[in-house]
């Protein structure tokens, strides 16, 4: 018997397999970091993830996943085990756009390593989690921990543009392929190694106000749509502090993220103005209730159409509508959805939360804090849409997401890999306990 097999046998006999999980995660530190740096080096904005998916599938095959493939929409899918509990690891592998490359101190695609940190676009959000998930799967295979569950590690696409859409399509794909759906899910959005269990929902609206064009030298002859929209903006500002609050999720928010007008030239009074509204929904708020709020603002501020004055804000000259997401994945699959993303919270006594806390405490001797994200995740579909108990656990801090100089600590990569290797066994036991 080799020294490694002897050590593993002793660990199993002594019930100390957790120490072996930690040892192997540390031993694979360089491999995990190298895999992350490889992914960072491949630009993967939403809709252009094909090359990074290729790299993920190669790594899954290399470390011994039981099944590796690309689904119809282009998600990277790896399976380990065939046990009764079905567990999903979701890590989106698209990124936001780069923006101004000169604003970065380090090359955003180099994966620069400095002072124990790996820098680059997508490190925190969220290629680091995918690197740790894949190598967590490697440890599971090597230690034979996959007897009681089936684990799917999925690198989802187009999350930055359509939260939850590709994740939800994977759930549908899995049901059609196997007749199963996940019993619980873990998201790879950054949590700084805390256990997160929800976030506010969101929806996106447009408000269009019509006016009447005229020559800019005599604006009184027309009806300036920009000025009319100004009254709508004031109404939105007055609404913001009155939105619902929740002890865990916090207050709902509303903000205008885009404004544009249409006119025939720079010396023509604009006859149309459009804004886009980002609305974050706390518990008890819905897309419909948010839509009615905006319609109420328009109605309150508007005047009826009047002869010679053009359409009024509250009359036929205004429109409030929910936006749609309509795109195509890099595999050519249509990706369409309304831009409404449900609020979700996984209860503290859920097997998902209990297993997350216990797995981390088993490995590191400290119970991690519970928390929530400020932003949106694939949980809007998995938990909010399909009702799958969902948590988050991942390296990196969420405040670094979408920022210049994004980075993740190598030490957190290693700890996350250990967690991802140990969590499924703990979760399978919690699920079984709930059925007994």
C-alpha cells in the first residue's frame, strides 16, 4: 500500500477525513490558482463565453469528473456521483465589460499574482468560485466522498445580462435528461467565505414621455419632453424613502440608470424622453406592485391632454413598461425573459443553510456568519423561480465585483475548494435527516 493510501485509510478509520480534505486543498493551491489565471486570461463577456467554457470542460476532464459536457445554451456541465441527493453548484463564468483598460493598475487579463492576491477581471465575480468548485470536485473523486449524492458543477452563461436565465434553463435540461431537479444549490457569487441565504429581487422598467417638437428658437410653440420627464424624476425621488423595509433584506430601492431624448437636431425641442429605472424589491414587493407605483407617479404628475398644448404626462403621452431581455447565447440558443427577478430568502433552518454552516465549521472550527447579497444572482431563478433551497459560499468580497482592480485571495481559494469538497456529504446527510 502506498503512503498516500495508508494515510487515507487511517483518516477514514479515525474519522478524520476532514483533515485530508484540507490537506489536499492546500496541496492543490498552485493548480487552483493556475486554473483561475487561465480563465481570467480568456475574455468572456456575456454572450461570448465559448472559449472559457472549453477551458473549464478540459479541467473537469483532467481532474476526473464522471461526466463532462456543454448543454444547449452553452453552460459548462460536470457531474460527479450517482447518489440519491442532487446538489447543484452554480458559478456564472461571464463577466461585465472591461471599461477603460488604462484604469487598471494590473493587466485585467494577466491574472497577476501579488502579495497572495490574484488580480483580474472576473476573479471575484466569479471565476474564482468556479476554479475552487472544480478542484473541490477533484478532492471528492480522490477521496471517494460521492457515494450519497449526485453533484453537478455548472458554469453558467449570460448571468450579467440575464440573471438566472441560463441557470433556470439548466434546471429544465436536467429534468428532461434525468427526471431530477436539484434538492439544493450553492451559488459562487462572492461572500467572503460567509454563508449567504438571499437577496432583494429586482426589475427594470422604462418610462417614455411624449412631447411636441418645435424650433429651439421658439420653445413655447412646442412641449419639451425632457422638462415633462423632470417631473417624473422628482416623483421617483419622493417615492424612494417611502419604499418597504425588511429586517433581513433591508429597504427596497429605486434609481434612474439611463436617460435619453429624441429630437430632429440640436436646435429642435425634443418630442420624446425615455428613462430606465432599476427597482430593487424587498420582501413583500412584486414587479406588479412596482409597476403600479411608477404608473401612479405618472398619473399624479400628469395633466390631461389639452388642445394646443400637446399630450400630457398623465394622458396618452406617457408609457410605463417592464423591459425584456432578448439575446442569443454563443451556441445560437435564443435567450429571452422579462426583466423581473424575484426576491428570495432561504430560511435559516433549511437543510441548505444548516449544511453550509456545519460544513464550514467542521473544516475551519468557526461558524461562519450568515448574510445576504446587495446585488442580484442566479438565485432569482433557482430559489425565487423554482423554489430550490439555495445558499451562497465563495471566495472574495462582493464590494470588489464590477470594480477596477478586482482581486481574490489565494488563501480563500484554498478554503473554498475544501468547502466545496466537504459540503455535499454534509448536505446529503441533512437532506436524508429531513426525510427520515
